[in-house]
């Protein structure tokens, strides 16, 4: 059913390959003629563009698949002719509804996401034909059980012993089962040819995002960290987004430095992902005079570090190897994250490290001790750990701590 050949048709209810490309346009957002203005302005309207794209895709018969973690391979969803949409909640407004059913000390990202589920106020979730989760943290796993009571849910079992060969084999098996599920559910042959095409598109997106991030290596970066964070989309592989990435590279690669960014304290930001709407801490760091030149998190460089080998004999295995290598604290032992951070320090030359921890996120919180030791003892960089939630109530306290960190850096620079 999901082998190497992409059959033109099948009898009965078994899948067909179909004529539509796994990344085909479904409406006006896929056409270059509609691309006007500054790319930053385009991505400033990201949610509206994604909603339009999703509605047009659904109207054209493409399934909508919600995802909740970077470990879920978007390539498999695209190869099935579906649209992968990130559903991670970044709004504080939906948390009170979630806390009627969930513990108050649970991670705000989980509560925000579940609050949308309860209230039915996320249009992407409401139109989803399938929601895909993964066994990362315990909070997510139990919330998936609750969501599955009323939504079509599929959970990928992510093994966590990163150096165990059996773990990788298990993950390959999980992705094969996931491909089979997509094939049956959406009646399409998720063949290797379609998978390679989807890998090619995602590789292009990863490359463009890496190149945009690389602009921050300059002494006078042409962007702020907040602006760079805006160059992302809830939906992967929208043709118009890819063209805007390319346009942004062309514009900002040639932008003349004005010297303003050169005077700021260069900050490496690590820790939890920063979903759309939860950018407050990053904004506070830059309002205090910092410049976030690199972000290690799932909403930063982590998911675009490497491409997938589209020419591998078994593209699904290549996909499994790629995603299994993501340096996330859910993996044990997570030495790859430390290796990645060392490389980022070498490439982006930060003056200090800020680690963001969402309250209730034990996974990142426990590992923060290793990150502090790496920063202070091995890299010689001042380190600040910020634990917070989505509420702005502690913003003033965070500002005081950030200002103290930046003054420490400036004092050290003046004494050299």
C-alpha cells in the first residue's frame, strides 16, 4: 500500500496516488502575483494568511492535520496530500478554561492549547481532520487522552534513549505505521516519490530559514531577534511563504548596517519553544538593550539544523533519522543540545545566555543546570534562567534581572 511505486489508481476503498502534488497550491496564496510589500509585513499577517490557505485547501479537498511537536514529520503529512498545521497555543486568554480541568501548575503551552480545545476557538483545530501528538512530556500525553474523547487523535510513540540502536528502529517503525494510517485515512498512496518531493520542499524551507538566521552572525545584524522570530509560519510549505523567505534574504542580505544593532549586548536565547503570541520575554530582553542573535529552541534553529537526505535509498528511514536527532531535553542523554549550543556560540558570538523555562516544564527545568554549567564554566558566558508563564504579571521583575545581566556584560567589556 505504501511501497516504492506510486500507482495511478486502486480499486475500492484502497488508496490512490492522485494527481495533486503533496505540496500543490490550493488558492491565491500560492501565487507570486499576490506577494507585495515588506516580507516582515507579510509574516506580520501570518495567522490570517495561514487561515486563508487552510480554508482554501479544505475547500479543495485537502485534509487538515494538526501537529503539536517538531518530532512529527511534516513531510509525511505533505506526502499524503494534507496540510500540516502547528496547534501549539501561545495565548494566556485560553488558560483559565483549561484550568477548570487541568492542574494549575501545568505548562502554559499545554494549558493554552487545551483551552482552545475546550472553547473551540482555534479555527485550525476545529477544521482538523486529524490531530497528531507524540509521547514527549507526561503532561502532553495525558492531555492527548482528553482530546481524543472528542477529536480524531493519533499519538506517535517517541523513544527517548537517543544512542540506543533499538530506539531508532522503533521510531522507524512508528513512522511506517503513521504513513500507513495516513494512506488509509486519506485514501492516498504515500509512496516514496511523493515523500521525496515533500522532503525537497521542506529542505528548501529549512535552508531559507537557516540562511535568514545566519544574517544574525554579522557584527551589525540587519534584523532584531524579534523580527527574525516572525519569519515562521504555522503551516509549512506554503508557496507564498517560501517566496517571501527568498525575498527577505535578498532584501536583508543587502541592507546597509546602521550601527544600532552593533551597540547592543548579543544574547543567545535557549530553552522552551516560543509559540505565536508568547514572545513577551524575548521582547523584554531586546527592550532592555539586548539583541537576541540566535535562538536554540524549537521555534528557532533546532528544527532547521539539518536537511533530510532526499536521495536516500529509503526516504522514510532518512526522515526518521533526521527527526530522531533533534537535540531536545526529552532525549536522554541529551549531549547533542550542548554540542549544538557550543556551535552556536562559535558562530553567533553572543555575550551572554538567557534560558527561558515555562513554569511546569520539568524537562527543560531539570536540564537547565547543565546549560548553566556549560555557559558559565566552559564557555565563560554570563547566564540567566527565566522561569515564567504567559501572564505579564512578572514582567517588571524580569526586566530588573535582564538589566542586571546586561550591565554585567557591559561592565566586563569595559574592564577588558
